[in-house]
C-alpha cells in the first residue's frame, strides 16, 4: 500500500521467509477465528493449513514509517491509503476490491492488523479528493499536503523503475476498516 511516503511491499529487514510465513499464518489463524471467519466456503472445520492467508504488507518504505503509519491506524486516524495502479501492475497483483482482507505488518515485519477494504476508487492523481486525503490521516490531513507528499514519494519510486510521474496517473484510493489487531 502506498501513502505520502509509503511503499507497496513489506520491509521484512532480513527475516527468514519461512519464519515470516509462519508468523503470518499464526496471526491469520487467530484473527480469522476472532472475526468469525473460521469457515472456508461454508465448510466447517477447515483449517489454515488448507487455506491461504490474505496478502500481508506494510505501510511505508522504511520500518520507521511502517510503524508511524500503523500507529495512525491503531489510533483510528488513518482509514484510507493510496497506491498507483502501475505499482500493482508491476507486482502482478490485482487492484484491491471492496471486501478484500489484508494483514498489515509493522516495521519489524510482524503481523499486527487484519483489515477489510470497504471502498475502492481509481482516479487520476490530480482528481484525488480532499476527503480521501483527510481519511489517510497524515500530516495536516489537507489535500495540498497529501499531493505534495505523494508526488514526492511517487517520483522517487517511479524513478527507481525508470518511469516518470504524471498527474494523470491513475491512483487506487482505498478505504478500510480494522477487523482485528494483535
């Protein structure tokens, strides 16, 4: 997920992939029971050993930023995020859809939240609304600050992959709700 200064993939800072997957699976096992998602396709008794956990990711492009943005979610200030459509395309991932579940990681790569996407709008960068900027909960929560921070961030990210920023680039504006927190 992306925010004024966030990234798309978890920064696991050297965690062993197997250990990371086990942490996520343990979190999912607890979270899905707590939010009454302990059946799969209507089959009672299904376990996480035969199911797949939702995608896990962290806010931000550094462990510090991941923790800062996570805290905004925990405080109830941050209920939205944004990412360029091109970031999903590069990663070969679908754009989020209403009802999708995600596991949010902290800066150390530990699973902390289970969230559900409640709304998705895809609009050009120049048409992101003041309401969305406010819901992201960052800085002074104004559209002007949101645009400045996100443009700066996305210019940096796009430069790293040989692309250029354009205000007409489509942005995925995603709203979410917290279902469970560890």
